[in-house]
């Protein structure tokens, strides 16, 4: 049962344009969401997160939007740069008094076209 | 420089042999995790440990074992009972969930 889903395995975007990566979840108990970026043969690196009490969080070129009623979050990258080409994972967790663990989506491979 | 070290980066083993993957962190994080990545399946949780001398099974623990005798170390043993051990294994640690996890660079295990 995939509780966190990324339905687009891949996405290609022109350099300088906006990249939008999407993520859906089924567990209504999730209250914290994160995005990770991963290059081949490396571990994922943390990008940005959002708590369920917010609907938007920005950090430089990266913005995450959360729509709780739709159980949907998205990551916007503006403007897209060649170094953004990587696999992006969304992840979610349930508050559990410090015993939280992350559930990851299947990933979306983003390719930025120069 | 703080971080997580996984070794080795590549590992080859014959079918039927147990193999242990190393994970060491100097971030003073209490929690440590092992994930497995397969093509098209994202990251799946194998085992996690919130504190020394304690650990819990994740979603795909069968065929794996762990120990947490020291805060810095969380080795993963892939036993001969694991039916499809060939995969990319990732170790992570965290102090709390607000900053997410810090991941190691991974170990690619190939069983022949």
C-alpha cells in the first residue's frame, strides 16, 4: 500500500522555466512533509519541508505548497537550473512523540534542458 | 566535519552468504535508519533505532538484522534469508523530524 505517491516518474523542463513536482498521500494522519533531492549513487539531501499547519513554505528558488483537503503537495522550482536535474522524493511523517519515521514516495526524475 | 559514513560503496557477495553493511555517524543524532532503494519503488524502511540498544522493524525487515550497541553505529546484516538482496542501501540519522534526515552516500550490494 503506497501511502505517498508520485505519479510522474519523469519530467523535463527548459532551463529558466518553472518546474512543478507533485505528490499525493492517502494517510490523513501525516502532518509533516519534506522534499529530498537525489543524485545517482548518492544519498538524498534535504531540500525543504512544511508542517500541516501551513499551506506554503519558501526557501530561495524552492517553494512547497500543501493542500490538505486534496491530500496533495507540490514543489515549485523557479527558475530551473541544470544543476536541478536529479530525482526528487517527497516524504511524510506522523507526529509520534519523537518516534517519527518517514514514508517516501517513488520519486520523480527531473531533467532540465539547457 | 559531521556526517554519515557508509562503507563499502560497492559490495559483491555470493548467494547464501550473510553480509554486513556499515553505517557510522558523528552528528550526535539519536535516531538512525536503514532504507533500501529499488528502481521504481522509492525508499523503503528496513529497520530504525530511536535510541541505543533499541530498534524496531520497518516495512521490509524480513531477511535483515541490525544492532545498536553505540550511538554512532548502526550496522545492517543482510542474511541469506533475504530473497532479493541486490539493491542500493541507504543509512540515515536524525535529531528530530524538523530538519529531515541526513543520509549517507549509500552501499550498492550485488548478490551473484
